[in-house]
C-alpha cells in the first residue's frame, strides 16, 4: 500500500493508510512493532532485545508526544536510537501548539486573507512541501519538520491566522490525532476525520513581491519592488518616484512606455 493524496478522500482514511504504510515498512526491515493497550496505534521499534516501557512514556508525556517524536526522528524505513529526550521535546512543542490554538480560537476570525498575505502563502507552501515529502520516499519526518517549523514561525511573528492554524491542524492530525481532534472539535464542532487534506491554492504560491528593472531609453536607471501582476499605471508611479529614475525623467518628454509585467518598465524620452 502506498499513501497518496489521491487515495485519501478524508483524513481518517489517509491516517489509516499512513499507519499501514509505516507498519509494512517496519515489517520489511525486520524491526519489532509493539502496540500497547493504552497507546492506540503508536508504533514502537527498536533493536532486537531492547525494551521500552511504552505505557510509562505515554502516561508521563502523552501518546501524541510519543507519536510526534518518532515521526520527527527518522523516516519509517530507518531505525533510530531511542531516548526520552525527543519525547520530552515533542511534549513541550505540543504544549506551545495548544497555546497557539487556544489563543487563535479566542480571537475573532479575520476576513478571508488576500492570496498574497504572508501567513497564507506560508501555509500553502507548507502543504506543497509536505505532499512532495510524502510522495518522495514517504519522508514523514521531513513533512513533520516543515509543519512544526511553519507553526513556530507563525507564533514567533505573532501572525497566526485561523486558516493557517486550520491547515496546520489538518496536516498534523495523522501524527498527533488526539491534540488535533480536540482543537478541531472546539473550533468547528465536528469530527476532524471527516475533513479533507487541505488543498493547495496555487495563487498563494506565487511570490509576494517582484523586483522590476526601470529603464530610460533602454538603459537601466533603477529598480522598484511591487506586488505581482500589477497594472502599468501602478508601476509607472513607482518608477517615476524612484530617486535615481526621477533625475533622468525630469524635464524630458515621455513618448512611449514599454512594460513587461513583473520584469521591467522602459521609458522612451527625448
């Protein structure tokens, strides 16, 4: 079985497919797989003869912290040296994630973000990166690292939006189901398993700004920065206000203006 976005119409199905992929890869490499009664579907592997008190780890840090630590540590096809420290670190990160989620839930939802809004762009870049990681050798650890980094960046910038947090919650759910299900229920009042893997808005993947060359009679006289795909009128104003360009246009008659969107603008003067 191979996990893909296409064969996972909802997160419940995707998560079950993902777990089956993990179990199959662990069986292929001959590593032991243990599922304790209190840990649900947490997968624990180790070298033959090694023992880990899984129930004690879960009781202290929570099953989600154990899941997150293992997913972050290495791809399913690789072994790793067991230590309690990654679980402790995962538990601390999940605590921060819950704080971020609780704060966002208390805030009134903002209007739908513009496609160039940076938190939205970052969210959709993260979706794309995760889909690539999962398709490329099922690099679950790369996917988890990207999501964790995305959430932390939003928290550090204090720019977490409702949409960005929902996207992070949906993508984290297959790895930390208890935390994400609780947040989803408090926010949306429904079962997260029925939700779909977030879809990429390709418009949000476009660069937030572009740099355009400003030419006067074909010679480079400056550069300006604008949003993508803006009108020639907007770029003309930016170019005319640019310090170095102004002196080349002062006292001149502009006969024509050539504009290549997102690339350059050229004033033909005499």
